[in-house]
């Protein structure tokens, strides 16, 4: 047993031992107490606190439960419930890729003003990660972008205010059309849903991803219906970056966008050029049009940050503003002190057309 055990923590030896043939209720409550479920990244400090049970020896304990016939329990139903719960607890300790589906709640600020600390809760469903469908996970970049939107969108767009009929009104009293926002590689939809919930009647948000990702994306829109009920316009559809229409084929203004969002969307060397191709096709050719990107610094063989800068410049874009935010990734490892998640730096950038700046 490790010497790095807090006196306030229980150890695996304090748990009901199989050789004592503990009752169903004792095993069941123990397995419930071993649940690992990071629901949000809003309070990373909570993950640095010592958990009530030291993790050393827990995976082996769970494995013994799964392999035990549990013959002393009174029914097959009880045995099945224990095996299932122990299997879930073991999968949670295999990292996010080993978990089944999750439901998370993300807290997103409604304003960039420190004096206005109100937050909204966005509920996200993440299916289990199978067949490398990375869009079924909420990535750190999406969370960072969602939290930046209350600051960046009003800075670059005159969103105006809403009148009693729901129309957006500009400084001169004239009605404004909705700001059209396109999200590329939307994944679970956190950033796009945040944009729609923040600005409701003032924006029209269209989220896109690959065919296998879109059903869950639409389900997450539905799951946040209450947030989006007051006139928000948000949709989801398939968009394959490798199969793009030409600019001439787009049907005028209704298929072009004022703002494009892309968060944590580069995972292979082929992605920077096709992402920037897509941006160049769908972004309005106007001075006011902007692109918001977020890309974490992870350990990768290719410098996607430099490649993205190069590709965006080639397509005629320039950096208007950039910065870094620090977040925590939930691809954690289980150590003696529980779930440990590393801090990750994220580079965010605002882009505009070079010819207008």
C-alpha cells in the first residue's frame, strides 16, 4: 500500500471484502461511492481535492467483483446489478475512451462583465466513444470558445438590442437581420448552442459535422430547448469539408455567413487546408465578416497552429486578435489520489479578410 495516503481517505482495505460475503446493499452502496463522473470543466479545482477513497488497488478490487460468481447473493438480478455496476466503475477508470455515454452540464457566462456573474447551464449528451468518432466527445476547445463568445461576439458585431416583437434594433432604430453564424466540426454542439442561447433572436446558428455526428448534435439542441425557446434559431446538418460547392454554386446570401466558428477541429495533416477551404467558401466577402478559432496545444507531431496560420494567410485572411486561455482536459488518468487532469493551453484567434483590413 502506498505511503501517500491521507488520514482522511479510506483505502481498498476499508471496502467490503469478497471473502466476507458482504450483503448486496453493502456492495451496491460501495460501488455507488466509487463513481467517477466529471460533469463540467467549470470547477477544475474540485478535481485537485483528495477523493474520499484512495484509488490505489480499486481497479483490482473491481476486477475481482466482476470475476466472482457472487454465489451468496439471493438472486440472479442482484448478481447482474453488481457485475454491471462494477464494470461501469472499471470503465470509468480506463479514461474517457473507456466510458459509456455521459450527460454533462456546462456553465457558460451570459456576459463578459465581471459584475454580471450570471451563468447558464448547457446540457450535453456524449455517446460512448466508438469507431474513433471524436465528434461524440465535448473537446476543451469548444468549452473555451463558448466562454469567449460573450466577449468576442459583441466586440466584432453590432448585435443591437431586441424590441418587444423580437426584432433586433440597431442604433438608428432600423431593424437588423439576424447575424448568421456557421459552426464547422460542431461535435456535441456546445459552442453553437451557447451562441444561440446567448443572443437568441439576434443570431441564426447553423451547426455542421459529419453524418454520424449530426443525430447527437440535433439531440443536444432539443435537450436545451428551454434555453433556446425565446426566439432562438439553431439548426444542425451535414457538411463534409472534402466535398465543397464552389462559391459560384452557393445560392446567394442565404448560404453565406457573417461569422464562422471552429473549435478543436484539427486532428490530421489533411485538416488545416480543407478547413480553411471551407471557411473561404462560406464566409461573406465583407469587412465585417469574422472567423473565431480555438486550438489547444497538445502533443502532436505536426504543428497545426503554424499550419493553420499559413493556410489562413494563403486563403486571404489575417489575424485581428489572438490570445491564450488555460483549461483542463478530461482524458484523465487514475492515480493514487483519484482523477488527475492536466492543464492545457488553448490558442484562440479572430480572423478577418486581408483585403478589408
